[in-house]
C-alpha cells in the first residue's frame, strides 16, 4: 500500500500580546471580511434600517469568533462591549494581515 505524510499547519496569530488560533484560512478570512466591509461601505450611501445595522454587527462578531475561536471578542476587549465600527476595524486589520501573510508565504516558497 502506498503512503505519504502531508504537512499540516496550525496557524496562530498574536493580538494585543495574546495568541489565538486561526480557524479560517487567510483567503477565507480575507474574502469574507472584505464582503462584510463592502456591505458596510454601502451604509454611507443609504441610511440602513436599525435592523440591518444590528444584523451586520452580529455577522461581524460571528466572523471574528469563527476566525479566532469562541470567546475571542470578550478576551480581546477585556469584556467591554464592541461596537460595529470597532468590530469592522478589527476585521479590516485581520483581513489586511491575512492578505499580507498570504503574499509573503507565496513569495517565500518561490
């Protein structure tokens, strides 16, 4: 029987001095965060209903938790509330870092 061993990565990221597991690939994190950021950018042209803003805030929080693990938002914020603008800022930073990491990893493999 043939057999191979494939390398497996366990990506982690340090945020505010604390390590978090990355539960999404760089590409998935970047594309999903970018889509959410684009939806928020549309708020500037049309005043959204409160329900839409609340849903977007929940989506942002869910994406952060999915990417960094359950309880990540509470750990990062020290238990303080996280507003939609702050969650979007965090997602933007994570998306930027994910894109940079992907490019650097590809260049390193060349």
